[in-house]
C-alpha cells in the first residue's frame, strides 16, 4: 500500500489568490476558510486592516498586507488545512507516513497529525505571527540569503561580519533550506555588511524583504510569550510522525512538554529543513518504504517542491496549489 508524506509550506509561500481555487471548488475547503474568518474576526490583526476577513486579504491582497507576519501566518495555515480537507478521496485515504512543515508549516503538520484542533492551531499561529511582528519592530533586524553557501561558509560570513562591528550585534545562520540555499539573520547593520563579506567568502548574497530577524536571538521576546500561549493549549499524542525544524528528527509522539519546548526554540534557532528532508528520505530508504511513499505539498505555491529538487532530485513531490 502507498503511504503519504505531507509537506506544509511556511512564510514566503503566500501569494494573492491563495486557496481561492480550492474554496471555489470544494465545500470542505470553504468550510475551513469560513471558520478561519470567524476565528480571525476581532483579532488585533483584523482590526489593524479595518476588519477585513482573512480570506479577503488572501484572495485580493494587496501583497504588502498579505505578507505581514501577523497576516500571512494564519492565512498560510488556513490555506494548507483547507487544501488538505479538499484533496481527492484517493489521496486522503492513504495512511500518513510522516508530515513536515517549514517553520510556520510545522504547526500545520502538527494539526494534521492530531496534536491540536483547527481553532487552537489557528489561534496559536495568529499569536505567533503577532509576537514575531512585535519583536521584529522592536529589534530592527533583517535577513540575507546566501546563494551557493554551505554551513561552514554561512558561519564564516557571520563570524567575519560580527568581528568588524560593534559589540552586541547579532548575526546567525537561520534557515538551511536546501544545499546552497542558506539564510542568515540578525541586526540590520550586520546584515548590510554581510552582503560584502559574503563576496569575500565566495558566495552571493541578497538582502531579503522581511519584517525582522526571524529564527535568531532577536526573537527571544516573542519566544518567551509564545511559551505562555503554548502552555494553555492541550497537546494530544501525535497520530503520525512529525519532523521538528530544530532537531531535524521526529517529535516524540507522546511528550507534549518537549514538543512545546521545541516550538519555542524554533523561533530563535535555525530551521533545518534540508537536513529534515534528507533524514526522512534516509529513514524511508533504510526501511524499504521509499518506493511506496508519495510526497504531497499542500497549498499554497510550490516552494517545497523546488527545495526538494535541490535536496534530492530523485524525490518527486506532487503539488496542490490548486485543484
């Protein structure tokens, strides 16, 4: 029998019109998105955009509003869950071998594995997005993509950059997305200097248009408050294997305290997506399950399919950006 691995997108996959095709095609998807609008209504993020619904922003933009951390995170969570509910019966009936999500997508993965219900999950990512937005505004940080770098080179860029700056600056590897695609994160002035330092190390660098220094120590204030939110959520035993961005290994199925701790750590630690995917593929190969496992990327977009192509060209990912 074929088993399935779901891949759940993270921040950066958002696009105007996301999940609209699923909403139009499937009453099940529409029901999820209607529920998301109900939960989002009256939130601080909703009030800040004049009471607009989450789906209105997702379907119609503008992109600068949709890309706000406190908007994009709940919108991405809702879109992926709506897509999952609307998948063809022959896909949904396949047993889940594992679930993995990139950063924010880890919450989608945990929901699919039964850790918490949709409302708890959406409220968590709404709070996460709000806290990350607040920490970003308070810390004046940024992120830089390093093209062609390995982990040693990324670390060298950070070390050299900090050596030439004032004490107290922060710059760390933040996202190991795929071989040759690493993002560093930290103080805005350090990010500016890192672009030139990267050239000295032999890699190309591009500053990213992001709100702040995500997955760095500058997110510590957000992490502390996220721990308070997570403590209030009942986390149930996982019904499928969910891979942690922090450890690049599966979460323990029945250890809610450790799971909460890792989700807090995720805000200030590097996202080890490439290693997670490689480790998962290695486990499937070792157990002989690789040949009977299908990888499916939930909406929106096809970002994770592109990353997987760089991680392991032999792994085919079926995408579901639209029906």
